[in-house]
């Protein structure tokens, strides 16, 4: 159904045509002064420049044409030719009723759906997720939900880091730490064949008893530091990386164990955040394509030899800065980070053929993706603009620096989740909430509050900016926070539940009070918020709409008692509360949040 702004634009276009003025200038926008008008049109000023007439005269002609339209309660001219439009209560009532009858509560779908793949999460095998993975996971999940809701065929891919130099470092560190592991790897490499299923199960059992994710987490920083200072150690890690990438049985078995123990922690952390993926692919899945891809790049004349390595130059005439070439094959013969990214583009083209691929990755990786994307276009693996880096800023502590532990180390994501859950429990008790809940229900509610605090703190900011994470502020039930949104949703649920218990039914929506007008206008603005969030890849616009809706309901709740009212007034307010809840919960779902039934 057409929204209020669409209907107003239609009326304005008719008026402009009747005055022989360009109808494309007849556009309404929400008023800068909602106390004076609901919408405004500035087209008379632009039209006056085109036709050489007085803008106030044009505005007067438009106002006269609109005066009889039933949608408007008032049409006024302000300043040099601004047209202020105030909608009638009847028009707002009708539109609110329409939205209440729609399954999508006012939201439309895209005219031409596309196949979209969103690359987000990006955890590394053999390392627990840390807070640096939080923004990618939260923003990527919200974009996936938004694009899917708008009608695109959308796939989310975790894209694990599981095939590069860090794997060689860890294989070497594990072999150094335990003679049994060293012997296992060397014996398998010497045999040159993989184990039988029974022997493989026994080997995995032995590995599980000897090396855990905590061991890997401890080993990696030590190995990485040695790799930077010890050339022999670094070269061995590169050799072991090449062995893994050539699928030598010993390195491959150890790598598979790393992946297995990591998967348990990843599943736990992602599930706790309400993040899920359609594809759990990694760099290793693209590895089989690399030999033929390298041959194809060679055939296209794109590969160059450079000090023993093989590169693709991506610089373009007119570049304002020099971009490095894409390093495809290292001097040791192993594939590099950018190589697997390029092969992944080829893999996705063959398996899903996306029309758009969004990479939700830290904006500090912008140059890397520019190089890879240019190489993909040169090779014919993607069209210009098909691959897009959705960069984001850092999550900082209250000191303004990237969020860390008190000791200055990188904070693990699971620790942050637990920390926020603890604070959510305290906040519930401080606010006198949850006292009537059973222990299990209280814990579930505390988790929902914690996830809302974490996610909304992130998504309420434009993704390109850095922000300060203040645990006390973002777990509050007041202000622009996730817990505040949950509280308002639960408040509406409570009202509707009590109404149902008393046998009270909603009726036709009648907009009369100013707070009701505000809600009706916000309900209608939902589709515009979703459309802009979709076009700008900006979930914060959905978060903004949800917050405005929650605030407006709070004002309505104070100004217009629902259950104490009588007759048609009560039935109207119940219906309005019901559609507000549906739209608010839809916003929450698009942000990856959910509200409890009680609090």
C-alpha cells in the first residue's frame, strides 16, 4: 500500500502539473518543525528558478489546489515559498488502520530482488573470538536480516581464517610442545597417506587429551612473536604452511583438530549473540581453486614475477595514491591472504553467483579489499561495484582506546558476554524487575537484556564511526539503550495481556490526541527508515526508528490511558498499542534482538 508521503507526493505532483510546473519537484519531506506541520514541500522555490516566477505565488497556487484534498487539515505558506502540510486525523487514522492490517506493518519489498552474499564474522581457527569480532558479527547479522526482509535472496558466510601463515605457526608450536604430536605428524607425512577412520578417531582422541583451544590461544602469541624475531622459526612456519596447503597428511590432521576444538567455542559465542550463518566456509574451501586460478591469471597476462614471488598489479591511471600489487604466490610457493580472498570470489561466483557481495570487515582493511576487488575485476571474476567493503570503526573503552582487559590484553568475546550478562542481572534487580520470574526465566531475561545492551550499543551508531562502550550506560533501562527498548516492548505486552484477561478487544484506530498523531506518523515512516538503511547499508537507521517508536509510545502511554479508557476510545488505543508492538518487535528482530514476555 502507498504510504502517506507517497500519497502527498501524488497530490503535489497533480498540483504542479495543473500549474504547468515540473512534477518531479513536487516532493514532500518530514517537517523540520513538527509543531507547525507534519510535512513540508520546498519545490516552489526550485520551480520559481526554472520558470522565472515568484516562489510565493507558485506556493499559493499549489496551496489552493490542495485545499480541498481530504488528506489535509491545513496547508500554509511560510517564508519565501515553503509549503507546510498538516494531515487530517481521518487520514492518519486510515493509514494506521492499513498498517495494522498488513503482515509487514507498513514495510515494502524491493522491486527487483537480487542474490546478495554477506561476508561477516571472520573468526580465525585455533583462536577464541575477541571483541574485535563483535562489530563484524553484529553489523553483518543485522544487514543479512535487513536484506532478507527487503526481499533479496541473502546468504551469510562466516568465512573463517583457517589456511594462512598462522596455521603454520601453530602446527610448529604444537609439534614443539609435545613429542607425541611431533611423532604423529612426522609419521603421517612419511607414510604419505591419510589414516583409516578408526585410526583417525584414535588420533583425534589423543590430540584432544593433549591440546585444547586454551593451549592454542596461549601458543599463538608466543609463536607469532618468535616468527617476527627468529628468521629460522619464521621460515619453518612458512614451510609448514606450504605443507598444509599441499595437504600433507600430518599437517592436515593437526589442522583438522584445530578446527574441531575451535568450532565448539565459535558455536557457543555466536549462538549467545543470536548470530547464525548459512555458510560456514573458510579460506581452506577456496584452496582447491587456487592452482587453476593462478593458471588463469597467467593466461590472462596478469601475473608478474617479482623477487621470486608472483603478483598482479592493480594500479590505475589517475590513482591519487599508490596501491600495492596483489601478492598471489609467495617466494616460498604458498598462497597468501589475498590469494584465498580472490579464489573465494571465484568460488562464490560458481556456487551462488551473487549480484552483490558485502564484506563486513574493519575499515582498516580498506586497502586490502581495494586491491583484491580490483584484481577480481581485472580477472573477470566480478563486475565493477559488485564487491563492496562495508567498513566499520573500533569499539573503544571509556578511555577512548580500543576495548581491552584491565591488564591491557585483548578481551575475549565470551568474557565480554559474561561481563554484560552479570551487569544485566544487577540492573534487573536494581530496577525491581524480574522478581516474579522463576530462576530459569530470570536468567533467560538477563541474557536477552545483555544481548540487547551489546548489540544496540553498536548498532545505534553509524557503522563507519568508532564508539565508546560504557557498560553501565548501555545496560541502563533509561535513555537510548537496548534494555530501554525491551522494557517498552514488555510494557506493551503487559497492557495487551491484561486487556485479554479482561475480555477487552481492539477496534478501529481513531487518531485524536497529539501523542497518537506522533505514533501514526512514525508507523508510516517505518518503510522509509528501512529503505534508507538498506541503501546506505546502515542498521543504525533501523535502531533510530525503534528508539523513536519506543519514546513515542512512552509519551502516548502517559498522555492516553489505555485500560482505564472506555468504549471505542479504549478499543482504538488497544489496537494502536498492538500495531506499535508488532512494528517495534520487527525492528528488534532486524537488529538481532528479542524482547521477553515479562520482565
